[in-house]
C-alpha cells in the first residue's frame, strides 16, 4: 500500500462523518512501526473560521483490506 492509497481510504472514512463545516487537513501518512500492516494517516481539524481546534487526528488503515477506522484515545 502506498501513502496515497492509505490517504484515499482515510479520506473515504472522513467523508462519512458529519463535520458541520469543519475541515480536516491532511498532515502525513506513514506505515506503523508498532503494528506492521497498518498505516497511520494524520489530520488536523480546523473550525469553519479556519482556527486549528484539534489534532492530530489519526485514522488507522489496514494494509490488506484498506479498512479505515479512527484511533481511539486512552
């Protein structure tokens, strides 16, 4: 899987979420060193006015299935 493929899977997941005018900005995508076979695709969340309000938001993409899910916090 390439970074572009992982990002496309992550973008597809984010498109299903109701963002209420907020914007997710792609930061980077990289293969997980801790969990081989997964990609971490990182975004920052901006308000409708353009203010950074949260980040990083991590979408985990399974390399074999291209299934994406949000990383849960501790």
